[in-house]
C-alpha cells in the first residue's frame, strides 16, 4: 500500500483511515455508505481498494513469522503516535502493519474457522437452499453450479452457470466484521451492498435483478442497481443494459412456479427447457404466440406439463419426436 516514494499519498492515507474505521467494530451503516461513496467518487479510490483486496490473493503463502512482524510493527506504530512523531509516519507504520496482518492472516485462511471453500451443483429440475454461517441465505435454481469462497477479508460466490438467489447476512460474528460480499460470473463482478438479489448466468450474459437495497456492478465504471431494477451484462468492458421485461417474473422460480405475462411462446419454451432436459422445436408463426399464466415447476416433467396446459388455450399441438425432443405445431 505505501507509495514507491516511501510517503503515503492522500488516497493511501485515506484508505488506511477507512480500513481502521471499518475494522474497529464501531462503524455505523452511515460509515459504510460514506465509504462506498468515497470509492465511487474517484476511479483511483476504487483502484486503491481493489489493490488492498488483492493482497489476500497475492500473499496467501506468507510464512507464519509475518504475524509476529506485523504485531511488532503495529506496536511500533502505537509508540510512534504516543511520542507525537507525526500523523503521517504513524499512519505509514499502521498501514504497513495492516498489510502484514493481512498477509499473516491469509496464511491461516485454510485453517481458521472463517474459511469456507466448497462447490455446489444442482441438477436439472431440482433446487437447493443453503444457510451459511455468516447469516447469508442462498437458493440455487435448476442446473446451477457455484463455488463459495469465504476468507478473512471477503465473502465471494462464483456463479459458473444457472441462477441463484442471495440474501446477504450481516456477518456480525466474522473475524472481520461486515466483510464485503461479491458474486463473480463469467461476465460480471457484482458487489452486494446489504441486499437481496438474483443473478442468472447463461452462455451469453449475466442478468442481475435486485429485490432489496442495492448491488454494484463493477466494470469500466461502477453502476449501483437498486430494488426493482434488472440489468444484463454481456462483458466486463461493456456497459450493462437495463431490462424492462414485463412478460416474466424473475423471482417466480423461488416459489416453484413460472409466471408468464404475455410471454412469447418460444421464450416460454426456452425457459421451461431449463427445468426439463428436452429440446423444443417450433416454426416462427407458432413462436410468436403469447402465453400468460402461472405454471407449476414442481412436476416430474414440468415442460411437458406446462405445454399441455398451454395447448388447451392456444391453437397448437404437441408432437413428441423422441424422449428428449418435442415439436410444437399450429393446429
């Protein structure tokens, strides 16, 4: 963290001050809001914060002796302040101490009670609910794969494919209170700001839907997404695209239903195929028909069950081509 000149820059000094305040156990919700505003106000602020976060990954193999050195350095910082040798020198020593404490603690990541590294995979047609030690609640939708990585400095979910609902926990009992919470996908880097949201990952894009509070999309610029808003992210270097899909309820799956509101039949069939391993074919005339209703997903064959219900109200017929192929034709 110290600059190459050996003197803290204003940004580095501010970041160390923020680190001390947030790690003190006395920080308020307003302090966290002010910190997020400070990060968003200048790209250099965010870059400095990311460098601090990266220390964890870069210094995992620091030997145990770093812990002793860190403690000695922090003691030196305290003595330095006591004899009034100047705030900048004290902050510099404190900053070095924080770095060393971070590196020593990272060495213990795999052995401490805060460490969590595990993977979860949900097959087609199933769901999974998880309650993590920090109070976070997860729900994994059909055909979803994630990795959970909790460490001393942050909490991270890596979403490889599928869809996940997250209600972030307060993390009040963690070793580093209120560790930041991130979701990483092939297309996006998302930071939860104390919230509930869903993230849906397919081959092309990540879709974020915020249910409560806010989530920050980090990329070329940081975008805060608020409750009720949805965005599609196609690449980290592209601007997220706000979506206004009124034909589909993005949270219905959590209750075991697919809610369609004037949804195109081809989009409806594509969504159903997530819950049953079936390929559905139709021509363009049939594809443009619209579907409305609430369809149960907790069925042995949810796609076939829902399409049979649709066939009772639309002029279509279903023709099985094989055990995993279905054709929809106009009557």
